[in-house]
């Protein structure tokens, strides 16, 4: 068992395009400044590696794009409280990896959820190596998230989705590997 905690700060200056680019620029943008706190518990043993991590990043002047002009603006205060659960190990001869995140990305000035950020998302993958060949199938899933309608600019909720990906690999020599990835194998429509 391992217990870990951290506190950090971050700074992100606006990019040249956000300040002066041809689409949605704003030379009056302030840089983003953030403070984050994180605490976690990790178990490593016969059952694999399990981790629980709680996080709280708080951001001032988050850079965001606002319709209908799509100009870059600063969100005064944003906060995202959440917890991430993950497990990886071996089950039935397969290498298994899973992760699940629950969060609450919020514009603290308005109380609304931040656009294009789901409250929950996760992944599950199953893989195996056989000699020089290996494969991994993964499902990536996301819950619904707020966004802006493309023509009316009203706030909408974009439905959640899940996609299946497949990775195939072959090692013809010790230091060489050829791989292929098939993304969205079931041709699922999502935004």
C-alpha cells in the first residue's frame, strides 16, 4: 500500500493564435493560473495494481472560446473536483486495464458545467502477447457533456458515447515492432 498527496501550481500563457490569430483571437487575454491538490491510495499485490485518486484543480482565467463569435475569453474561476479509480492486472491469461473517472468541471462564476468536459468517462482494455505477436482491444466511453448548438448557439447536452479500438502488433526482430491500430472499429457516430 502507498499513500500519496501533492499540491501544485500551474501557469499557461495564451498562444500566439489565441492572442493574434485570424480566428477568435483576443489580445486582452490573461494567462491561466491554477492550483491543484491531489491525494491517492495505491495497492500493488497479487490482485494487480489498484489506485484511487481524488483531485481538485482550481483555475483562474481559464482560456475558453465563446459563441457566436468564438473569440477567446477568460473564465474568471473554474474548478474540477473528482475521483479516478483504476485497476490493472492479469485475469484469465489476459492483460486487463481499466479506469473510471467521476468529476465536476464547473464555471464557478455561473455554476454551469464547463463545455466539452464530461462528468464521467472511462476505459477498459483486454490484451495478450503470444510470441512475436500481441493484440489489445479497448473500449473508451464518455458520459454526456455540455456544449453549444452549432447554429442557434444555445447550450445543449451532447449524448455520451463508447468506441471500440483494436491494436495489433508484430515484432519481427528484437528492436523492431510493426503495429496497426483500428480506431472506432464498430463505426459508432459520436461528437
